[in-house]
């Protein structure tokens, strides 16, 4: 995120410091946008370049220790809440600064982008791209911060983790939520105009961009295409979409952190780690459908058992359908107290919400067999 004075105990924003931080960031991004060509914007390459520029040095500096030095002893939830609010404030400040240069003529210029020289970007489009780059980079870094704070590992040299970061910050579902929320965030008088600009010719140039770039461009066209409400709307939308990104990232990564914590605890307490994996998978497959939370938990559970107990069960990994009878046979072959398996089954069953009838049936049979042993 923006490198500005931060204090976990700060309750009042420092207007002068925050505004200077935003202006410094805008100056840096003007140089970035100046290096883009019209082809970069039309093809969506601007977003690839922004990802490299936004995250390469940032991830080298920002890790768990970085936040511990600034927020020592503060729970992750409290830090995340402050980071989201701070990012939303910066986004709003930048929206106000950018909006002064926005006019309906800027929006109209988008339609002529296709006729621009491949090596040049019209000044009006450059104005918009600074705003797009600022909010995009801010939201990417905020999402990354939240993952770090919840200790969810993201290796951005891994394409899967890189896409995970982008997906959390700019999902299509999130974009739809933005569009629905936008109509509620602005005065009723201009809501029909918002709908018109989403479907109007002014977005013709955006249709060639990748999904992520198109969503980001559409979001900014709304701000610059409606006369007379440009500044207030830019401030509201920048703040609102950043809050939406932050809350979405918090929900995703906090939930994954919860799964990692459950997996760690179950692995640490287990006396029968290999059998626990079979029991956990039997509970997950009880209703034939696998929820995202269940799949995530199973992945972390396998990883923690491998790290702590050096157990890798290839037979389980190659299963297509799990046979309850095979699990009961394995239980019958075990000696000693098996109550830990029952605790594991209970935790696995509740990870995605209420326990359903099929899960209850599996746990009931498991309880009967544990008591028999």
C-alpha cells in the first residue's frame, strides 16, 4: 500500500500527511502511465505491467515481520480493519484529485482510442489511467496485506497464487457487486445515467480488454461520464470499491486462515494421523458435494499431516470414491483411544456451516465404533 505514516493507535487521520502520500503516489504513476502505449491499454497489457510494477518490490518488503514492527501485539482482525479504512481514505483522496481533470470530453476520448497512434496515448486517457492505476495498485496491495496479516502464504512467483490475488481483488462476482452497489451509493437522480453509460458506446474501446481490465475501465468510465457529479462520485466510488475489495479479501483470507488453524490443531493432537485423513475425507464426501471450505481444509490437513507426521497416503490420494466400509475396516485394525477421530469428524463437518443429515449419519456410526473400541 502507500508508504505513509502508520500507527496502530492512531484514531484521527493526518490530512496533510495522507494527502502528500497520495500526491507522491500519483506522481509516480504518471511516469508509469507515460510509459504505456495506446496498444498497451487496448490489449490489456497495461494491467500486466501494473502487476509487475505494483508487487515486485512490495512483496520483498512487506511480510509478517513488517506488520509486527508497526502493530506489535495487535490481533490480525484489528490491523486488517485499520488497513482497509486507511486504503479507503487514500482512494477517496485520490478520487477527488483525479476528478478535477475529468469531463465528459474525457469519456468521449475513449471512443477514439482505436484511432490513436500505437505509440501515443491521448492526454485525456492518460488522466483516466492514472486514476485506474492508482486504485488498482492500492487494492492489489491491500489484498496482499490482508493475506499476509492472516498468515495465508502467497508466492507471487507461482502463477496460481498470482491469479488467486487477482481473483480475490477483482473477481467477476465482485465486479457485479460493485455495479449493484454503485447504483445504491449515488443519488437516485443519476442512477439511470449510470445504467446508460454501462451500455453506451463510450465503452466500445473497453470490450477488447481482458475481463479484469474491462471491469476496471468500466468502473472509471462511470466517474468521468456523468457531468456535474464528477468529483463527489469519484470520491464515493473510489472509497466504496476499495472498501468492497478489503472486506471481500478479509472474508476470503480470514476463512482460509481459520481452515489452516483447524488443520494445524487437528494434526498436532492426532494420535492416528493417517486414519484421521480417511475419516475427514469420508465426512466431506458424505453428501456427494464438496464445499470450497471443505476442499481448502482437506488440502491444509494433508499438508500439516505431511509436515508434522511425515505421512503421505498415496492410496487416499488416488481414490475416486471412498468406501465407508474401508474406513471402518481401518478403524477396527487400530488399537487404543480413537476419540480424537470423533473430534476431527465434528470439526470437519462444521467447517462449511451446519451439519447435514448425511454427515450426522457418518458421525453417529463413527461414534458407535469409537465407543466399541
